[in-house]
C-alpha cells in the first residue's frame, strides 16, 4: 500500500474510488465500505484511496478517546485489507477550522475521484457540520459518483468504534472480536518486570506500549494468542495492578505456554481471546500459584477450541 502524507496538491492517481474517515478499529462496518470501494475500482479499472487523519481528531480537539488502532496498526491493516493508497492528513487545530465545503473542495479537487463511498453517519468539516447533502452538491460540481453504505448490524449490535470500545472496556473481548472481524490485538516491547512470575514458575513477558492512547481492555486474566517473529503460541495474559505483590501499577503481562526464550526488548503481539476472571488479591504467593495453575488449564481449554 502506498502512503501519501497530506493532500494540498493534486495526487497522480487516475480517478480513484475514495472514502474519508478516521477509521479507528477498521471494524466490519469499515470493511463493508472497503468492499464496495474495491468492487467499484475493479469495475472502473482504477484504484482505492482511504483518506484519514493523524492524530485522531478528538485528541486534537481536547476530547479523550482511547484508540483501537495505533498509527502503525492502521497502516498494516489497511494494506492487509487490500487498499491501494492511504492519504494521511495532519489533523491540527488550524485544519479543524476548515468548513465542510473547504474540506471537500480540497480533497476532491486534488484526488479527482470517480466515486466516493461513505458510511451511513459520515460527518466532516468544522464541528462535523458536513453531511450527505454537501457531498451531493460537490458530486455535481466535480463529476463523481456518490454511494452511501448502510449501517451494519451483527448479532443485534450496531457495528461502530464506540460500541467496540465499550465492549473491550467491559472485558467482553469475544463480542468485540465479532464486530471487529478479528481478535483485538496489543503490540508492545517486552521489558523487565520484578521476576515474581518466574519465581513461582509462571514467567511473564511484560509489555511496554509506546502509544498512551491505545485502549487497554478491562483488568483481568485472559486466554490469549501470542505472536512472536512469525510464530504463534498459546498463553494467558493478566491486565491489572498485581495487588498480591502490592505493585498497584497497571501492567500487561503474558505467560507464554511451552516457551523459554530471552525476548527482552523484542516486539510481541497478543490477541485477547476470552476473559477468564477478574484480577484479585491473594493472601500469599502459594495461593497465587495455585490459581495460575487453574487459569492455565482454563486458558488451554479455551484456546484448544479457538481457531
């Protein structure tokens, strides 16, 4: 996938099929838009372009939002989903002042699309004042087709980034995965911990995340898939404060089953498959060790049934 930074001048792509949005999560609703785009691009013998923003607009506007995808994850997923080009606009306070008309004129005049595909609730421009009517008027001016993709509902749940965030914050990772179309992933660098896990026979890889805005699901113990250097392992992941050892600092640590390698300062990706239990404080390390043994049995059963 080709990555284009900014869109202040004409882009040399012959009348592409485009879409515009933040696309945090790249969930099934977003993928439905991409499927329409790719089909249209095949029919018109052209390419697909996703116009998106960095940072997330809400962060620039002083609103708190926890991201389902980091910048690197978004790029990798868009490429995996078969998008030809990503145009990344630097979202600044000055850019946030663009009116809907100014924003659309900038995008359309520089991309000259054959078709624009948008979601059912698409808003843009200052205060998200732009809507489908603005796009219809622009379509007449710039001679492009406009297609709106309907709302997607899965298992009775509207598919949206907000719903996915809520499910993850509730620890409902399996439900979130159904809306994402894949398991929720966390990637980080393995750093040294206090070695308590190794002391009791359950060594863990402790993850450091570079992006403070990455959404961390509810605290607890999860059955997890672990990806390291193109290899896949089963494991169990604890997200929490480690109250048994009075740590009280949020950590993400994974015990990788049947694994004994030095991976400090390496990159590791975990997929959360299912939440097993809440985090709790144990009276001593022996009780913690006993619970971890049971957790590993539970996680192994869950993962053996997972694809």
